C-alpha cells in the first residue's frame, strides 16, 4: 500500500481551521523572448524526430521570462488531464466534501459519455497494474490520487473523476484562465474516443495550471503544496527530467497515447525560483523517440535560460 502520511499531514496541518480557496488572479504572461537560435534548435528537434506538432510553453516565475512555440495548438491531453482532476479533488477536500482518508471502493465499471453503455479498463493498458488486484476492496482516496499522478493509474483516475464530475473539473480550469483545457470524461472510453469526444489541452493552458500550483495559488497554499509533493513523486522520468542536470528537482506529469507524448513540469533550479515548462508532441510514432525529443527540448530550454538560472 502506498503511504501518504506526509501529504495528508501537510494538508491537514496547514488547514487546521479550514482552508480557504484563494481566488487565482494570474497576471498576463510576460511578452515572450524572441530568440531565433532557440527557435531554430527546437525546429531542428522537431524535424529530427518527425513531429507533426511540438508545442512549448516556458515561463521563469521570478522574472516572467518566457518562450512559446505552438502554445495554442489544441492537442489530445492524454494523461496530463489527470492534473486538472487532482485540482478538482483538492477543491472538494477544501470544501469538506471529500477527505484524503475516506474509503473508495475499487470497481472497474464505468459509463461511456457517448451512449451510457458500460465499459471496463483493460489492466494491460494501464501503467499501474497493481490496483486491479484490489477490485471490490476499498482504498483511501488519497492513495488513489497518488496513484493517478505518480503511476498514471487509469483505474484510479476514473474512480476519482466519478467523485467530482467532469463539469466541475472544467469549471475549475476556467477559473484559472485555462479556457482551452477540455476534460469531458475519464480514460479508456473507446466509444467516446471514436466519436471525437476527447480530453484536450494546449501547452499554454497547462502552463497556467502548473504555474498556479507552483505559485501556491491553486485552491489554497496548503493544497498547492500537497499537489507539488505528489507531482515530485512522479515515477516516469524519461522526458523533461532526463534533459536536466543530475539532481535538479522536478514536479511533473507525463502523458502518452498513440503518437502523442507530453510532459508538464515545474522545474526547481538550485538556489533560484522555479520555472514552468510544458512540452507537447504529436505525430512521433515511437514512444521512446518522443521521450527523447522532449528531453532534448528540456535541455535546450535549460541551456538557453542558464544565464538567468
């Protein structure tokens, strides 16, 4: 069983008298730096790996320095949609509608948003296969949320989105200014997928979400701190972290489906304020190659920003 005592204790200690949802008032993103050399480097990576789209959104939080490339292109969100679900769960906790330790029965039966029919998630299609052994048992909500992020558990995701509803996730994204993030459903709803009823995002909007978390403005300072703690425990490290010098701390969430590979990160350079980096790709058939492309972009951004980092 996963241990969430540190996360739960942190949230409870900071919310002893009840957390208060802080209105998020994100400043307009600073004018991006026009750097032809960095643009050429990322163009070269795009061409080398044959990406149809390689979208980048970067902002250094202390200075507002930024860089964008195809940041408004709408792409399938893949598992990056699990970050908005996590925010909605913490909002419900903040409102005392849910709690981290409340039991949730693990059931592999869900309703398609396409026609109301039921479907199950194939264990072989999930990156967290251990949870399936607990079907019909109860797990703490906090453990499911941890699995959803650090192991990208599809089963945990669908169990959690049932608790808050896609509409609530969407409303929360709008409150953050992330107007192009669309969370319609859980994962592996094949009928909805075939009908084009998919979760989508842009690099820009994911940047707004991760920035709100990094600045402790997502839900509340306590909730944001707890979410950073979960994102730092991410087990899949072959993308943005792989392009950074050893030991650099990263809080992030990856996503993959066929020909789609993403990473959304808060990067913590030593002795400096963090920066947010989102890299979204479409059209690279080989998953490992897509990860390498994202790692190369991560390194290019690090090297470009080095004078200020």
